[in-house]
């Protein structure tokens, strides 16, 4: 891949869905460049800026752009499925119709279940400006903990990973949400009642790209007592970008 048609990823490393896309690209050693897009901002690099909205009318991150074709695609799960089909990454998105359908099943299930970890546990500490009502936080936490039970007693009771004994897109999508709240990172959730999930977290930490993708969380550290400042978040994103560039240079 030449410099002129290197895949562009729009977003910030602190975003969980952005991390899922980055992890896949690192795992499959596909070069990319990241263009920082600040969620909710109308500034020059903001997700509400007209220039970005012209590419992605929803104003969400991540978003990818293929410079050689001009093709633009938003939503992390759509992106990782598209890239896997395009490049034939059948290890993470198996060609077996039933296994692929099961991966899709989890990706659809994820949005109002495991994804709720952010609203319930992370966003209230990081983005106090959002003023998320307590009732919404409580509902999100209930949805999340129910979903953890489904993973613990269902998905992960049958397989080493969510869908099979090898890593798939389902695991990448799930881990960026679940993994971020464990003690080694933000430390805002107790996983002691979930032995299968704890085992899976340990297994996922050994997958290539894990450490590089989660530098941003390593930089921020424990937020269970004190929320990080915006400067700390910005610096963590900058450190993460430096690490990504160094990793991509080895492809």
C-alpha cells in the first residue's frame, strides 16, 4: 500500500469503538493513518464540524476513508466487517456461514448491552459535562451487568473466546468495552464474580496489538477515585498516537 492510498481512520484512541478498529488493523498489519476527531466539538477537528459532517453525517467516530476510491464508512462494527470481507480476513470473520452469523449476532447484541458500560461506568467520570441523569446510569449498569451474566454463563462457558476457540471480531468489540473497566486500567468494576470473563480478559491481553491499542488507558490509569483532567486525556491520546505510529512503522 502506498502512502497516497493508506487507509485513514478518523477518531481518537480514547474511544472504545475506535480502539476496536485500530486493534483489527494492527492485528492484521494493515497500515493506516489516524486523523484526530474530537467528539462533540464544532472546531476545526471536531465531529460536529461541517467538513467532517460532509463525510459522516452522523458525526460519530470511528469513520474510515479510502483515499484511492473516496469510499467513507462509519460505525465500528460496519467497518471491521467490511475490512474483513474486503481483505479476506477469515480468521477473525470466518467464512463458515453459521460461525460468521454468530459473530454478527454478538455485534448486533453489543450495542445496548455491553456498550452500556461506557454510560454506566466511564462517561460519568470522564465527561461530567454530559450530565447523564442517574436514572439513565442505573439502567445502563443494569443492562451491562445482565449482559455480563450472558457472557459468563453462556458465550464464554462454551468456548475459550466468545464464538469459538479463536479470536474473532466479536472479541475485539467486546473487549474494548469490558477490558477498559478492569483493575489494570480504569478500575471501576469488580470482576471477581465472573471467572470465565476474567480468564477471557487475560487471554485477550495476549493478543497482538492489545498493549499498543490500550496505551491511552495505561496513561490515564485508575479513575475510580478521581476523574482525569482534560489535559490528562489529551496527553494520553497523544502518547497513544505516538505508539501507534511506531507500531505501524514496523509493518
